[in-house]
C-alpha cells in the first residue's frame, strides 16, 4: 500500500514538542501508513499556504502544537480544500479534546488511517481579532497568561515579577460584564471565559469572593488550568457583547494568545473555514 504523504507543523516551544515526542509521532505515523513528507517549524518558518500544499500534492496537514499555533495555521489555510489533523502538542490542547475526546494520539492516528475520521467545520468564536477555536478569555485575569508564558520559558525572575503583577491586576483591575444578552452579575467578573460549541458560545464567569477561593483560583491559574478555579456557567448565546464596567480597555486571550482590545468587544458564533478531522 502506498504511503499517504503528510505535511507536519509543530512548534518547539509548545508544551509537548521535545525531540522524543516528535520521533514517537513520526514512528506512529509510519506504522499506520503515513509519511511526513514536509515539515514546518513555527514560528521560525512560515506556515504553509494553500497553493504551496496543492503544489506539493498534500491533502492533509498535521499540526502538533498548542492552541495558539493551531489557531495561526487554520487562519492561514482559510478556503483550502484539504483537511487539518490536530494532535496534542501543547499544554492544554483544548481543540484536540473537542475533536477527539479523551483518545490518545495513537488512537486518533489509527482512526484516521482506517477511514474512521470525519471532516468537520465546528463552531468557532469570531471577533474583529480573528477566530477562536478553543476559547476566549477576557478581563484582568488574562494577565495570568504572562505568568504561564514565563513558566513555559522557565524564566524564574520574570515568573516572580509577573505573578505579583497578575495578583495586583486581578484584585484591582477591570470587571467584565456580559451585557448582550444580560448574563450573570451586572457588576461583572475579573475573568470571563467564552467556549465555542457547534450550537452556541458558552459563557462562564470566574469570581473569587473569599481568600480561600482566591487562592484556589490563583493555584489553578499557576497550574495553567484556570478551569479548575471557582466559576459559574452563565449561559449560552450565538452572540455575546462584553464590556468593562469601568469603561477602560481590558485584557483578551484568543486561544491563549494575547490581543489588544477596547472597552467592549462583540463575539459571534461562526463556522470554521477549514475542514478539521474529528474522531470523537
């Protein structure tokens, strides 16, 4: 049987992208009839464009990286006729779990090889900053994104400084309210999380009202999993308008990457513009 040729995109600074993991991935692909014919190391190299993939005769791109790199790749492939296979090469791998559930990487590759994967264009969160495939975080609590970056780079001095700054910003920064539709507390939350689903955007508010809850949230954020912190599910909507209750610009993370925004932002449910392979 002829090998199926793949184009691999990975990011060496992502959570699971060491040499051993990449070698194991290539071995797994080979065992299931795939061959990595081309590779892009992002961001050191430019992402492949649709014309480049078509010229190389590639119909499947494998991305083994975190949600931020996955976001950049899908955006670069808008309108392409091939498909993207998302594998867990990052820290959270939220889109991977959305597409494949709790399956291991090897199970997913095997499912694709045996024709058990489906092409999907899942719901995404669209805004003037681009699309979010894993989720959007809004509020001063997003300053913890800088803490996670320092952890990833093992920058001890920067980690200490950013942790202190993040605590100050979370306690004294902007509060974010969901005003259209009106969901949750009118006075807002220090952190609002938006998660895309095929039928709507789920809105969650994170609020620490006691020292114990605050420490719980801080620990969850430092472990890079804020979702373990205290929060309320506020509702589901196809369009969401978030505003700063103080009327100032607030922080924004789109699939884990920081973006500049104003005092209010609108987020709408849309369809992904590239086919993604799903096995879950």
